[in-house]
C-alpha cells in the first residue's frame, strides 16, 4: 500500500504469509482488511523491504513485491536480499507501472498536455514552479530488458515477462495525482498539497478538452525463479 511493501509465503504451513511494510499505518490498514481471513496465517512485519532477509528468518517459497520496485534506489541489493530469503526454486513476482515504456506511444500527447497544463495552473494559482534539479527514484526508470538483466545477473531465471495495457479512467488519474511519490516525481520541489491540486485540475481539463473517457497505461509483470 505505501509503495514499499512485500508479501512472503512459506511452505511449512499451507497459507503462511508475512506481510511486510515500512509503514505502521499501512500494516494497521492491512490488519483491518484481513481481520476476517480464515485461510491464511498472516504475520505483519514492519521493515524496509531492503532488509527482507533479516525481517523473515525462514526461507520462503514466494515473494510478491507489488508495484513498488521502482522506488528502490539500489535494485541489485534488493534482488540479492530477496534471493537470500527464497528457497532454491522459489519465485519472485513483481509488477510496476513506472518503467521505460509505461506510456503507450499514442498517449504521449495526453501526458505532455497534462504536465504543461498542470505547471501553468501551479504557477497561476500558487506562484510556484517545479525544481527540475530534484528527481525522485521512481523517475529513474528501467526498461523491461534492464529488469530481466538485473534478475539474470543475480541468479534468477525469468519465467514470465509480460506487458499489459490497462485503460485508466479520469478517476484513476485523479487517484494517481494524490499519490505522494507520483506527485514528487511529476512536480519536484513543490509542496505536495499544491502540486496535487494542480495535477488533478490539469488532468480534468485535458480529459475534457481531448474528450477522453480513459487513457491507457502499461504495466510490466515479471515472475522469476531463483536458481
């Protein structure tokens, strides 16, 4: 949920799961959502995913890392940590919508117009400008081939790699515009609340002007097996 969480599954009990996140608030929300679960024994662990081998002492069958790998600066260290956690033959599954190629070519006009309009709104409404020298980790994006190479160089065999194009409606882009890491990447150096308002207003205006019901976004999904 917070962008840095992971789930780890072990084999010694059929549905033994470790839910890991650095945010205590996100773990609390996860506990609330899963309070009626009866088919899994879930342990909630507050930890950075970069220390997963310390947070989970037992070897795991599978690690799911959901839409967050793009935020980790040292991805090679992360993959090494996950490898230490997995049993031989164990699987790592992750996805990301922040990679080189996430925007289909026919959506680039929308993306450019949205950012230009949002910057204009930010300047007009708040007298602010973005600080282009600032850059968050989610903007340092890898290609699908670079992700494959990262895994193979660290003892994994890629079992499945796919890109799915998902139509995202206006509501989805509004939600993205309220996500801390996206805001910081799109409008670096700007207070989050003001940047978010500008992004949402810009998105709404461009959707209306282009008469769009949705705009596509690509998701990369990879499943890799530890040698």
